[in-house]
C-alpha cells in the first residue's frame, strides 16, 4: 500500500504530518524523520481500526500527484 504524506513545518520548529487519504490521520515530530516515523505508526493504527470495523483500506497507489506553481498576481 502507498500513502502520500504532507509534512508542514510549524512556526515553533516541529513538523506536522498529514495523510490526506486517511481523514483525521495527523501526527507530529520534532524532525522530518520523526514525523515520518510517527506517520508510519499512525497509518498502521488507522488501518487496524478500519480492519476491526470491516471497512476497506484506501491507499494512494492509483493517485497521481502534481505540483503547480503560480506566479503572484
């Protein structure tokens, strides 16, 4: 399974990690590596919960990703 993870640097210096494909799956880390490790753990727990409820597990294996840069208006 593949999951996209968005990492944002917070003003205080830590990092927030969001997993868009799994609503509410958000975690934090003091470093990018820590945020990634915490994301892996959070995804695992999220998947366990979905399985326990008999729900399907969405992933990003068919998701295309693009970055679009716009000039300031």
